[in-house]
């Protein structure tokens, strides 16, 4: 019989890890940018609505003043 020594079985396992962390950061950054853009768009719309409301109030007040002036003119014309 042949004399031989049993060698322990040695195996090498290589674990490759690929990315993953960079993608999460990119998605998080995208969410933050979208949130900031939405905030500014909503804020801008609110300012526009406020400006339109203010202009409408001023037009209404001007119409009221014109109506009062016309009434005063008519009253003074009747009195003469």
C-alpha cells in the first residue's frame, strides 16, 4: 500500500460586494431636491394668489369709490 498523507481540504471563498450605498445616497439627494422644488413652487403660487387677491380688493374699492362719486354727483345735480 502506498503511504500518503491526507491533506485538509482548503477552500477559498471570495465575496464580491457591488455598490448599493451610492444608489441610496443618490435617491436621497433626489428626494431632497424634489422637496425643495415643490416648496418653492407652492410658495410662488401662494404669492401669486395673494397678489391677485390684493389687486381684486383694490379694484373693488376703486369701483366703490366711483359709485360713491357718481351718487354724490347725482345728488348735487338734483339739488341745483
